[in-house]
């Protein structure tokens, strides 16, 4: 497939928004739904197996007008550096179910640890596929995790997150919740629904909204984004808020919401794209 828009596959898959991909001999292999997607980029050409062109365009955000997005969020010198450094990074349009479980598991964990947890979870509860002589495991279904014991989930390294994953899966199964239906709701309404799940706080909800539910205004705030704000955007915030955030490690609910309010007002309807560029740039500069 010939690319007529800016896209960088490596940047997109290495920026912490998705956890079930691996690079082998120059090609990326990912578990997507009930298939294994293999994809390789060479300049403006994409070669892939396991999905059609329409799916690839939708999944990798190739239909997003990245040039318009860049123009909307390029508000200052720091984000302009991030945009230039990671040109072609796009937001992936994930399936909300594995995205939700993935970010429940991601709480207080680095990317390598999250990937390992989800790998073990898939190997224990997912269906095995053999593709090109390699073993892959589909992400567990709602039913599989709803039927799992908490102790079994803990064996996958989930720790205290095991009860949250189990509770969420049981609720989705028993109440027959369609997570994709949240795409049709306004940001705040969809966020309210996600916060009803055990183990889902403000950051997890915003991650799921941004990476799987088309809410490009969502602005997840973690320790890296807090550093971005304190290092580069204090002039746009009240002094008392900055002083409070500097005085302790984690964010209070009120502080989180004020940062999100600032980001949405400052970066506009594509604040989520700004978040991902800023997050990835900040953590790769250290």
C-alpha cells in the first residue's frame, strides 16, 4: 500500500499506547482482534498480511488529517519540537476491550512490565495461533477473564489488579455491556460510564477514551505528563496549582481535572494527540 500521508510505524507502535506488538526481523507482528497482523514499512510503502487495506487505515489512524491536527496543537516551541521529532506518529484505534484491560493493568507499571503481564494473561487465557511458525495468543475474551479466578490472574503478575480485571470482566459479561457503544457518546458521558468499572480512575478512563473510543480531546495525565506540565507549561497555570503539584508526587483528583481542563482549552479538540507527542518526547529525552 502506498502512503500519501505522513506515517511512521515505529513511532506509532513504540509510544506506549498499545502493548501487544513485537518487532521481528524488521516486521511488526500484532494480535488484533481474532487475527495476527504482520506489517512492515519501507519509506512510503506499507506491506501487510492478516487484514485488508481498509482495516489497516482505520486501525493506524491513517484517515486522521494529521496535518490539520499538527496545525491545531502546535501552540508553543516545546510541542513543535515533539511534533518534528516524531513526525508521522498517529493514534491507533484499538478495540476497547483489550484497551480497557490493558490500562487497568498498566497502573503504576512501566511499559515493559505491562507488556509482560498482558503476554502472560494471553498465554494463560487466550487462544493460541501459529503464524509463520511462531506462536501467538489472542487477547482473552470477556468470558475467559470473567470465568478466571483471582488467584489465576495473580499468577500472570497482575497483583492487586487481578480483582479489578475479574470484576470488570464479570460486569461486562453479566450486564452485556457493549464498550464500542461508548464511541457514540459525548466525552464526559463516556468517561462517566468507564469510571463505574472497578480499577478505572481518571487516567485509565482517559487512556481508553483516547486510544479506543475516538475521543481525541481526552488528555491522560501520568507522571510523565505531569513533568511536561511542570517543566514547560507553568506560566499558563495558576501559581497556587503549580506549587501544590510541586509539593507532592501523585496528583489529587482536583489537580488532575485542572490539568485536563487547561490542556483541552489550550490544545483544543485534538488535545489527545498533543498528549501523546508530549508524553513520548518527554520520556525519550531522558
